[in-house]
């Protein structure tokens, strides 16, 4: 049975505003699963670099993918260890001073060991998982990946050895003196939304007879 806490670890302990920190695995996994993309960091030719990419989680493993020639992905495999971060933007926290104003967010930093996923069955399953992480149910609607596409795709498994989350939300934290100023303060929530789908006009789609798939219909129902 896994521990309910993933920290504080030596690489993920939150020192700035520790009251916003949590190391609870359920809270961390929830943020990782909701985040639309992540950043993976590596050292390439002596320079620290970060790459935005897609991720998918299964238990205590976070999967990343990219082209096999990607220098950052190759660097984290060579190092045997990597750092991944995600942030969900939840809005603005507008105080009566610029100093106390900030954004509302939920973020996670993960550190763990890395390995290349080479088992064909695991790779096929995880590549479908990536598709469904972008749009649930989509993997069953598209054609299977070809062997060439699979060979060109690098899948990296990152063990979630330690992690921390930082959550900034709720009312602003104005100084007592500032609270009497006639300046508007409060929060402005933000949400991700989707517009009406714009269909392709090439090939079989040109006739306009291909129906909207169930995955997209479900997405629109969530608006």
C-alpha cells in the first residue's frame, strides 16, 4: 500500500509560503491528472532546459512522450532522474496593493527516476492513454498507430519518488491598514472552456457527412 504522503522530500520541500504546501498523494495526483500538459527539465550541453509536453499518470508512475531525437528527453534518460512540473491557472487574486496581489493556482513538482518504455505491449497501452488524456474516449475512435509511428515515439516512465503541491486560493491577504482603503479587492476565477468544433474539409470530411464523435460530444456537454 502506497504512503498517503509523497514528501516533503529533499528536492521538493516547499520553503517559500509553506502554508500553501501539501504532500498528500491524492491532492497531488488530482492536480497532475487535471493539468493539460507539463514541463520536464533536463541539462543539455551544460544548459538547464525545460520542455512542454503531454503526460499521463498510472499509479505512482508519470509517463512522458516525445520524439526519439529530442535532446531533453534523451538527457533525462541519461541522467536516470528528472523533474516534472505542472501548473493549473485558476484566476486572479486582486489585493489592494500590487505586492499582495497574485494569481490563484494549483501546482505540482515531481522528482523521480526515469526509464525508457520499450516493452511493446506497455508502449501501445500508454500511447493510447496519452490520446485519452487529451480527450477521453478518443483512442477508440482513431486508427491504431503504425509501427513506424511507434518507433519514432519515445515514451519515458518517471517514478513519482517524491512530490509536492502548492495551492494558492481564497481571499487576498491585505495588510490590516490596507483593508480600509477604498480599493476593490477580491478574486476573479478563470476556467478552461471549449468553443464549437471546426471540422476539417479534406478527404472524407469534405462532404460534411462524418458525424461528430462521441468524445467531442461529451466534451461539449461539459461546457
